[in-house]
C-alpha cells in the first residue's frame, strides 16, 4: 500500500491517496461564482485522488473573505457544474468544502443585506483584507438568536443539495480554523447559555445538527468533516479541546461519514492524528506539512488512509505525476496567492 494505491472512502472513489487540500484562492467573480479560471485551475489538478475545493459559503452570511464563492443560488450551481464536469472529464473526484466564516469577516467583504453572525457577540481579535479599504478589523458579530440557528443548519442542507445538483461527489464540513462550526465548539467564542452553549455536548450540538442535515441530503458516505483540535487560528480558544473533540467524534462516530480530515498541530495540547485514528481509523486523511516520503510511510504503515497536500498543489498542478516519476517540484509565489487573475493561479505549467 502506498500513496498511489486506489482507495474507497464511503462512496468516494479515489484513484490514489494524494488529496488536494482545500485552498481559498480569492478568484471568484461577481455573485460569488467560480469563473472559467476556476474551471481551468481545478481541471489542471484533477490528477489528485480527491480534490477538496476552496471553502464555499453555504449562505451570503457565510462569506467573509474577498472574492470567495458560494453555493446558495442556482447561478452558483450552474457555475460549479462546469468545474465538476471538468474534473470528472479528467477522471478525478471532487468534494465541495462548505465554509461559513461566522465572525471572521468584515462587512466590506459581504454582499449587501448579509450579516456577520456568530454563537455569541464576541469579536475575534485580528484583521482581514478587503478590496475596498485594505486591512480592516474583524466585525463585531451579532449573536444568533436561538430560533435562527435552525435557519443556518437549513442553509447547510440547501448548500449540500446544491453541491449534489452541481455534480460534486460529496461535501466536506469545514469545522476548524476559527470559522462558524469551530466558534460553536470553543468556549472562547461560545458564551451561550441555551441548548447550544455550555458543556461539550451543548457546544457540539450545532455541528452535529449540520452533519445530520448534510447526510440527510446525500447520505453520510458522501460527507466528510475537517477538524484541527486546539487550532488557535482566528483567535479561537477552547478550555479543553481534548474533551470537546472526544465528545464530538464520539457522537459523529455512529454516522459513518466518508472520512475524517485531520490537520495536525504539533504545538497544541491534543495529538490530533492519534485522536483521529482512535475514532476513525480506516477513513482518516492527514494534513499539514507532509512531504511525499512522510505521507507515503504513514499510508504504508496504515496510520493514515490518505494524506492531503495544500501548498504543494499550488505550483505543481501535476503533483501526482511528479511524485510518481520523481520529478522536481516547483515553488509557488506568495505574492499571487490571493490576487485576481490567472497569474499565480492557472499559469503554473506541468513538468
Ligand atoms: C492559500 C491557502 C488557502 C487555504 N484555504 C483553506 C480553506 O479554504 N479551507 C481550509 O480548510 N483550509 C485552507 N487552507 C489550509 C490548507 O488546506 C492546509 O491545511 C494547509 O495548507 C497545510 O497543508 P500543506 O502543508 O500541505 O500546505 C489554506 C491554505 C493555503 C496555503
């Protein structure tokens, strides 16, 4: 068994175990829609066993960064269809990462009429880039009212329906990096005293309801979840991430999701990969700073089912072939990670 061996994860069929990690690239066009450039970008990378898309907002409220896409209307479904068709034409598989930023936003990046909402009215310390005015402080969020939480869950359900209608092979819940699901899970950002705040079970309720809604649409075997316990990104803080995630993964266990996507975080208080293995030993995707040799050894040893790679895919659209043929890797240009246009996006040539 190695990184080139095929793999089944639930209903997902991977031609190899080299997964492209989700990466926001800020190239979406008007109406939070992917453009022809995104079609080309993903087509070029379809050699991955599985592509996890950039974070896609399940609602206008879920948008927070410049030029990022959504999956909450039919125009977006149509635009994403061109992406999934291109990847499938090349023999690849692709899942949509559903990402609701919650409080990690600035109003200048949001469509008119949308709001910055979170479990509690606790502002994250930090700044975010806006096209209109450069770096800006993160918004003070409005706390979701109890009755509104079901609407947000419904947004994830509709976005999952839209993802399936757009031809995605599955969906991944983005449940880390300080965004809405992680805000609910963590004591620092969730000060609620109702059924969605308090002990680990209450803080996990939102995530469990979202997963339940997603699997209700397409079956658990097409739903993945991405976590990184104790990740402090975007001012996230939890008193006891080990306890929080043991509860969450215990509750998720019975759902038989397609996969668990775990970002390791060696300086944190939790051994994330060990935790992932405990709860999901046979459908675990590991991530963060793996190179070919380390990931290949982990798969050979049965410690991971697959590994995902983010930065290596930026300048190496044909990453799988380069590793297979032992070709050198190209370095990406930091300056064009999030800038509009083809430069630094679709103009990295194959080897
Ligand atoms: C440009 C860029 C954008 C990213 N956007 C996302 C995202 O939208 N969703 C997400 O879950 N992770 C995102 N990440 C994190 C990556 O998925 C991955 O966890 C990280 O790059 C570490 O993996 P690597 O060492 O293979 O690059 C992003 C990373 C980069 C470099």
